[in-house]
C-alpha cells in the first residue's frame, strides 16, 4: 500500500490542490505524519487508508468538473446542496455517499 498511498497523496495534490496540512486535518494527524506516509516511512491505519481512498475518489470525480484550486475550494466551503455543510466534513464523518450524490447531480446539470 505504501507506493499506492504515495500515488494517492500525489494525486490529491495535483487534482485537488490539497496540501499536506489539508490532508493532515482530514485524517486528524500531524502534517509530519502525512509526510512520512508520502515518503513511505510509515503507513496510516486501515481506517485512515479507507478515508484517503474515498477522498481520492471524490477528488477524482470533482476533477471532471473543476480545476484543482476550485476542487479544493468546493471541498472546504459550505455547500447549499449539502445543507450548508462542507464536503470534507461529511467525508471525514463517513458520509461520502452524500457528497457523491451531490456530485452526480452536478454532473447531470443540477448546480445550486
């Protein structure tokens, strides 16, 4: 998983403009821990790995709609289609399906 995790972290930066501090906030760890993951010096526990995989999938879907900086902004800004909640908070709390449902609506043209 170490090489795969490094690729996921790189892709989160490239497609989502997420920085180490953003990923650390999402995973509830220190930025130094995220750097160790990226370097292959450590690996997150399985729960955090799944969280990062889900975040990566969301960012991948959003990259079809937005530029990287816009993707980051969308994740961290309260959104009306998410009842004023931030997508990043929903992903962190295990409600990734809610975020993906909104992305599907947006892909279908239902922008709010």
